[in-house]
């Protein structure tokens, strides 16, 4: 279609918007249009978004640490700066936000942004509690025809994720029987840091604390390198969920992508003795999931901080796979890390004749750049791989592991109602209290 014919055809539709047979889109949301984005949390993990964001229009930068602005402004000179994300979200020309702040502010910023009709990319974990995950997921589902969301589990774009899913769904291990996911990061802390010094005038500590209860300032919370500073605060109950929300969110994603699960019907967990300040380093949580249309009911287990599942063979040292997933089936076992997979048929009878490999044209196409998928979704079909529905369910499951750990007994869970049915006291652990002036749904 040449330009003259195109314009004629466009006029005939009377809409100024035309979808060509190739699928190209012209009009307000054309892919060529740049998105007006706010980056909230501009250093650390925020830096990993600079390259992708530089192809868009970064109109706002927000950070509680004013020292971070000069560097960010070099990259995004046109942006306005804020220390309070609530003020930032009021900027009128915003269309989308990228959230790279602490875990204890994710759900708030994401919720307030969705309430303002903004597309949201939020670093993992999107929420710390069952309630936060459910509120975010419900808000996203109510608006999914208008906004695109993506949880920051960028390893999802590794081709291995799709290969693992294909092997499991196509029956390479036979009928699926159980799923085991683990991570060996161990960050031990005795308790919150004691008061030490005062925050510099350029660091807005009260704003950093945000919705969480106040704790005295200590520079130790801010002593980590870029993108790893989260390891200075994410193990404290009021600032994070430890490895459950840290590597757990990435690694469970490897399994979640392959099992088409919803919410578990029961959960049990055990780990380190309870510390009111610090989340457990060692933790094992088991989640029972009902059958779906292609597999039976399965138990999904999460192991962290030294706990590990039993290896399929004594000569396989799962501890050497820092973060991995294992799928046990009637005919064999699949062991995977983020980039590799290994199929172990169960016995001589598991000759793989029951399993048909895919033809080249049946293989899932590469998803491409993870952050880019979200940018494209914001401007087009709103479809992302790790939206707040998919990731919200997974993060809610993981948060339930901590609830069962605190309750100290097996919990029956009504996923529809979001309630524990056999332990009224455990329902108190589904949510956390916020400081006055910091509502989740603002
Ligand atoms: N996807 C990944 O692979 C990956 C890797 C590292 C970190 N992360 C996630 O990214 C997030 C940030 O981690 P980090 O190590 O960069 O932490 P960080 O402590 O370095 O914080 C990042 C930036 O956000 C700013 N900030 C913190 N709270 C803020 C608030 N309320 N408002 C505005 N700015 C705020 C900080 O001053 C800093 O500049 C965490 O949630 C972490 O889980 C994800």
C-alpha cells in the first residue's frame, strides 16, 4: 500500500487509526511514539534501566537521595526531579513508571501509579505480603485493557525458561508429580541496626522509611554497591522478605512459568527460629496446588538458605546450582538453572519414546528484551509475560510461605477469599501495618 492509498484508506475509516495487514499500528499509541516515563529510584537497580529508558522520554526522576540526581540528569537532562514519589506521580504528562525503590515501597508506588492510570514496571517483589499482592493483582485485572504491568523478573526472557516449559508440558518427565525450587543465598543479621549518626541533609530518611514503622538511621543500610544495596536491608521484616522476595522471585518464576498454577490450597513451612527483626535465612515451604487441565495436583516446594531438596541421584550436587528448579515426573527428572537444563530419565523403561520433541516451527519464539516487551506493551497490545496477574499469584504464594512459617503449622488457604481457614490468628500475618499517611490504595 503506497502512502496515497494509505491516507485514502485511513480517511475512509474515519478514525485516523488503521491497522495494516502486517499488524503495524498508526495513531496515538504508535510504537514509534516515545513514552513519558518516571524513574523512581534512580541509582542501584535503577541504573540497569537507563539504556532502555534512553529510547523513551524520561520526564521525571525520583529518589530519596538527592546525591543521585546529577548523574541521572546527565542521562535524562529534560526530567524534573522529586524526593517524594507521591508528588512525582502527580506530574501531568506521565504515562508510565519504572519502580526501583526498596521492597517496602513497591506495592504503594505501583498501586498509586495504577490508580492514576499509569503503566507500571516494578522491580521484584511487587509486594511483601499476601494482601499487597492481592490488592495489586485485583487493581491490574480491573484495568488490564488500559495499562501494561511488568514485574522485574528479567531472567524470564532467557530462552531456557521457554525450553523448560516445553519439556514439562510436552511430557519429557512423564506426568508431573512435584516441583522443587531452591536458592542458597545466606545473609545473616542479628537484628535491625542500632542508631548511628544522622542522615546527610541530602538524604530523606523519613521518606525512605515511607509506609514502614520507623527505625533509627544507620549508614549500614546504605553501604552496598549499585544494584546490590538491597542486600543491606531486604532481610528485615519491615523492609523486605529476605530471599523469599529476592532470588526466590526469580527462581520460582522458572518453575511457575512451566506449571500453570494458581493459588495453593494449603501451605506449610519451617525454618530458623523466629526473629522479630529478621526474616529466616533457612526456610522450607511446601505449597499444595490443585490439578489443572494438563497435570495432576502437585506439591511445589521452596528451599532457601542451606535447605535443599533430595537430589535425583546422589552424584548430583544441587548445592552447586546456586538457584535452581527440579521437576519430578513419572518418567524422569528435569533439573534447571536460569540458563541450562538437564533431563534424567528415571530408569531403563524411560526410553523417551513417550515424548515427541518439537519441530522447529513449534518452538516458542524468543521473547526478546524483557524491559522492551513492557515498553512495546504500553504503546500497543498491553501484553507482557510477567504482568501483575501472573507474577502476583506467584508472589502471593511465596508470601504465604512466610505466613505458614510464622504460624508454625499447616495452613488451609482459601485463595478466592484470600483467607486462612483453619487458623484465625494466621490471618494477621497476611498483611502489615502502615504508618499514618501512607495508605496502600492512595
Ligand atoms: N531484577 C533484578 O535482577 C534486581 C537486581 C537488584 C535489585 N533488584 C530490586 O531493585 C530494588 C532496588 O534495589 P537496589 O539494590 O537498587 O536498592 P537501593 O537501596 O540501592 O535503592 C535503589 C535506589 O532507590 C532509591 N530509593 C529507595 N527508596 C526510595 C523511595 N521510597 N523513593 C525514591 N527513591 C528511593 C535509593 O536512594 C537508590 O538510589 C529492590 O527491590 C531489589 O529487589 C532487582
